[in-house]
């Protein structure tokens, strides 16, 4: 079984042949159909977010179930599934209180590079290779069954792959975290794989002003295609000033930051109206800090918050997004910029780094 392994930060991923141990209780072995290439994999390659090395990255994928472990009664071999990268145990405080996207076990798995029982299934000889829960830069993996949502046959596997990170996160920020209503106004900063999904979710929700800021003119054109009512290149025009101009001087109801940059986080905070909400989706570097004027907190009641994984209930939201796609309300085909084979994965990251991709896709079939 071939996989792309990260052995050292800032080094190319190495394509290696690994062994895969059988699924244990509550797990399934899957064969990947396609995997998205996401910025948060890149931040891990660059060591901006620490990982347990060596590790197989990749967290946005579609797959076929190949083998079912003990205690799995809702999946059978041959099922077509979308993966969600955040395991929800169903038992911890956050799962029980309606925030499965903050599951203690799931977040611990992402930090520690192990599966739910604290062990790994990837081996190279005697060497243990770590997981990033889904680990879709591999032909096959063993994953928690709770991370796999069955999808209908009509959904193509390439578009299905995108749902589990970029689509869920971007649309979830709008549907779940902001709860945008018809007539609302938004600023979306960053028109990549996540930002574009925030834009189309805002359009589906009936937002009146959808202002999108990005340095890349191609991405701005794509944002207009996905429903942006206004676009701005911050190298030419101040997005905060424009956000105010478009809302009678007040500021937008919501701002969504999809880059993970302290300057654009501040921009989002400045662009919202009093009692508005700025929602950060982008993963900044671990030691990055953002300052806001303290006095504005009591005087304006502005809210600066984040949304982990689109504040989603992953299995339910995957199902809803699949249905919106089948109803032709959610556009996914247009998000795929380019496809690569697994052995071209370093080229895919090079292109992503160069700002060329809305979404690059590794195809296994
Ligand atoms: Zn991602
Ligand atoms: Zn939990």
C-alpha cells in the first residue's frame, strides 16, 4: 500500500510502501478514491503546527469501505463514504453538550497522531507511522467508522472528497456559526477552498452584501461566480472602508476570516458593526497573536470568535451538504482546479503554495 509520508518539516513528502494493520473495534479499512490538498496539511508540512512524525497527512477525502472491524453495524464493504477529519466520541463533555466538533478525543487524535485507542495502524517494518485521523495521502487507511458518512451513488467521488474539510468548514461558518439570515451583510477574507464555500453558503442563505477580499484576481473572479456581490483587492482598496461604505457606514453583520493571518483577523474585527461577529476559520501559526482595541469590547459588543470545523455536527452536515449538491444548490465540481496522482503530491503543494488552486485533488482511481 503506497502512502505519502512526512518525515521531516519542510521536506518533500516521501512516497513509501507501508503495511496496514486490520481495523479494530469501531474502525473500518477504507480505500481512498480522492483526497483534497488543503492548506492545513501545508502548515503541518512547514512545521507551523507540530505533528507526531513520521505521519501520513491528508484529511479531506472520499473512499470505499473495504473491511469492517468489530462493533461496526452501520457500514458494509463497498459503501461509498465521505470522511470527516474530526472524530466525535459521542461520550465526552463536548459531544454530550452538542459540540461534537470540539470532541476531546477527536482533537487529541489530531494532536497525537494516533487513533482513538491511542495506537497506530500504519507500519513500515517495525516502525510506527502516525495518523492524522483520516490520513488520506495513502491508497488505504484504517479510520474510525464514526468519521465515515455513507453517500448516495449519484455523488461523484471526486466532488465528494471536498466535502469533509473545505466545504464543511466554509459553509458551516455561515450556516452554523454565523447563522446568516436573508438580507445580512458579510465580508469574506480569502477566496480559496474554504472562503469560496463561505461565499456560496452566504448566497444560499440570501445575504444581500457578500464582499470578498483576496490578493489574487483569479480567485476574486471565482468568488463573483460563486455569489460574491462585491470583490476587493486589498493591495488597491481597503476592505474595511469598503465594508463600511456598503453598509451605510455601520460595518458588516459578519466577517469570515479564511486565511489564518493576524492582520486579516484584525481587519475582520474592524469591518463588523457593533454587536457583529467576526469568525476566524484560518489556522494561524501556533505563536501568532492578534491585538484588538480593548475599549471596543464594552463599547461595541463586537464578537471575535472562531469556528472549529464549521461548528459542524459532521455526519449530519455531510448529509445536508450532499443533498444541497444533488439539488444543484451547492456547487462543488467547479471547485476542483487540478488533479494529481499520489506521486505528484509535492507538485500539488507547490501549486497550492503558489496560490494557483481553489482545490487540488489527489485521485486514486
Ligand atoms: Zn483542510
Ligand atoms: Zn467526544
